[in-house]
C-alpha cells in the first residue's frame, strides 16, 4: 500500500514540472523563432512570444526552399526522402531480424550458435567503423544516389535479432509441440502464432528503428550528391553551416520544427504499444 505523504507528492510533481519546463523551453523558443522575420531574430533581446510570419516562413521552407539559394531544395523533398529512408530501415531491420531469430531458435543446423554470436559481435562494428568498405560495396553495385543505397546498408541489426531471439526462447515448448501435432508447417507456425505474439515487440522496435533511420546523417551525406536525395537532417545542417553569410535563423527554426514532427508523431501514436513492448521484453 502506498502511503499518503503530501510533501513527497508535492516534490515529485514539482520535479516533473521543472523537468518538463527544461525540456519544453528550447522547443518553444524554436517555434517562436520560426514565426518571426530575420531582422527580428538578429536584434536583441530575442523575442519569447510568437510573431506574425508563421505561415510565410513555413510555406517558404516547405514549398519554395530558401528562395532559390544555391544548394537548397524545398523541405517537402527532403522530408519525403527521410520518411522513405526511415520506414525502409525500420521495416527492413524488423523483417531480417525476426526471420534470423526464428531460424536460430527453431531450426537445428551446423554452427548455429556460431552464426548467432557472429551476428552479435557486429554490435561492435557500427556504420562509422565500416563506412569505407560499405561505401565501396554500394558504389560498386551502382547504388549511389538511390533509395536502396540509403536503406540496405543499414537494415542489419544485431540488437533486434538478439531481442527477438530472447522473446522466442520464452515461448513455451508446449505451444511448439501443439502446432507440430496439428500439422502446422514451420512458416505457418511463424505466421499464425509467433508473429501475432511478437506484435508489441515489433511496435517497440519500429519506433526505435524509425528514429534511428530518421536521424542518420553521416551515411546519407557520404553517398548522396544529388539534391533530390538529400535527407531532412542534411538540409538542416547545410543551412546552419553556411559560408560567408548569416544563417536565416527564422527559416532554419521552421525547418527544425518540421523535421522533428514525423518522429514525434510516430512516438505519440505508438506510445502505448512502445511501452508494452519494452515491458514485455523485460519480462
């Protein structure tokens, strides 16, 4: 039974409110900056309340780009590229990992555990470590400046394979035996029993991997030379690091707000499945 202690209740609520303010204040200032013109943002003090240029700024970056400034593209192009890349990475990681985990747990073949540990060891080899040979392979296959080149090198995931393997090991053996007695094939068992049972784990991994794909910067920067394949993170970075000019902070903040919107929506709409997936994974 939880004791009723008013002081502790007040302290916990106060801590949550302070933490929320600390986290939300930079987001608020970003939104405020995106609603003013450039002259206002270059004057002191910086405004803390929204201005009158919200629609103009957001329309400019979303549809027109930086008013034909060299090296820029409209934000809807980079947003589209980032959505395709993030979805491709998330779905690809889940598909490959769940099938690999299914094979490791339910099939007996030579060197099975060696293959599993070989996959697990790749946790020590992130993209940054193997980026040069990976680039060579992608370039040799002619996948530069393409969606497959953005997605395929990132879809292998040792973490997701390990999590699915641990979940499959927790499935009772009686369930497997019952499916075998009923004449279910391995793929029927996987499709009708394991996949529905893994729904919350899949949802949790989808959220994590979508954000992982969305935040990728180094790999898209390396393999894309055409502006039509730039991602939104690249677009924001390019406008924040202009040479011999002052960044258009109002437009840059509008880009940042729009760039943060898709992952936030994914988390908001899938938060219940995400939390359930993490809790069930821990169990």
